[in-house]
C-alpha cells in the first residue's frame, strides 16, 4: 500500500499531500472568484444576477483542468523545481495555473 501512495502522491505522507492540494485549490478559487467579481454583466449570454449553476457551467473546463494540473504539478513539483514544495508554493501553483489557463484560452491561433 505504501508503494502505491508513493507512486500516486510522490510521498507516503497523505495528510501533507492533501494539505498542499487544499492550498492549491484556495489559489484557484481566489482566481475564479476574482474573475467572477470583474465579469462583464452586459455580455450577451451572461446573467445580470450571479447564478451558481451558470458559473459552474461556464467554468467547468477551467475547474476540471485546474484539478488535473494541480495534481500533476504538486505530484511532480520536486522533479520540476528541484526542491521540496511548501504550503505557499502550493497556493502559488493553484493561483498561477488558473491565470495560465486564462492566458492560453485568450490566445487566438491562426
């Protein structure tokens, strides 16, 4: 069982890994909420009043991609950066992944 944990999480410390995931999700959530707070309510398909169901539908791809990228980034952070991850670094990963996703989405190819 410990070898499976090591493969899936890169550590045998489940609580530490889940803590990093938690801080990364806070980073993504802050970015998503900031985007919601500054949204253009005059867009043709955007509701004037906040709608949780519209927000989830509108951001479903971002949320799913964020979950996957957070997992991969935290799992392989030591290999990518060469040093141990911290809670602050996990938070920054979450914040930057969503910002990176928004930038990539805004690039128009062709």
